[in-house]
C-alpha cells in the first residue's frame, strides 16, 4: 500500500531533496549473489555503469534509470568471469549492456523504505523486477554538493532472462542456483 506525501510528512519520514542525481560510481556498488554447488555463495559485481535518479516533489513520481556494462562483471576469478561474459550467460558481444528503468515508486509506512518497481533488461529480454529499497540519508559534502544514499535488494530467477546454463551434480542439485540476489549500495550526486 502506498502512502501520500501528506501522510509521509505527518510521520516525519526523511526523504531525499527533489532534483536530478547521477550515480557516483566510486561510491556505488552493483552486486549479485548466486549459490555455487548449492553450498556456497559466490558474490560478484559490475564495475562500469551509469545512472540517473530523478527525485520528484511528490516522491512516488520519482524515477531511476541505470545502464550497466555487461563486460565489467567481476567475481574475482578470471575463468569464471570470462564464462559469465560468454554466450552461455551474458553474451556481452551481442548484448553489451544491462538496463534498469523504474516504472513506479511505492513508499511504505513511517520508515524510509519502499519499493522501486521497474523493468530489467538482460540479453535483450525485459522482465519486471521489484527492488526493496531503503533511503539511507542525504548530506551536503565538503565541496557543497548534495548527496543521497540508498540500499536496495531484489531476488530474480536468472532463467527468466534466458540465462539457463547449468549442470546437474552427481549427488543431486545444480552447479549454479537459478535464484540470484541483487544487492545495491547507491550514492548519488545532485546535478
């Protein structure tokens, strides 16, 4: 259930100042977690991306758009990273970017949290995704620039985007989980 700006103000929820913000790539992490052999979590991240957050006067009218360079995937193991760049997974030669574009923002209760509904495009396939987001605050830095911070997570089934490569283990189970957790730590600078 979404709430109005009046209800938000009455509950003293902290909101980011309205304006257009660019992701600060040096202070933003776009990461993911997958299960390997069904017993361990493997974490990775994307090192090259750009994005814009437009915070509207009415917060539920805000929007987010992010472009990620698929080849910048990094799991700290080069053989695995090269495999993830191949046609078995991201197919970076044919699909050099991943895209996220919000379709709506919902705020919840008296907290600084909500949902960012959007569309995620991987390998030319676009599917809906819901990010559970938390506003971490706003500050003016030492240079007088307004900055905002968010944490967001989502869980997706990679097979929905055609990422179906896998192997059955001898003792049962799969080499790689279908479920992938997306973890975002975002810092953005007001333009």
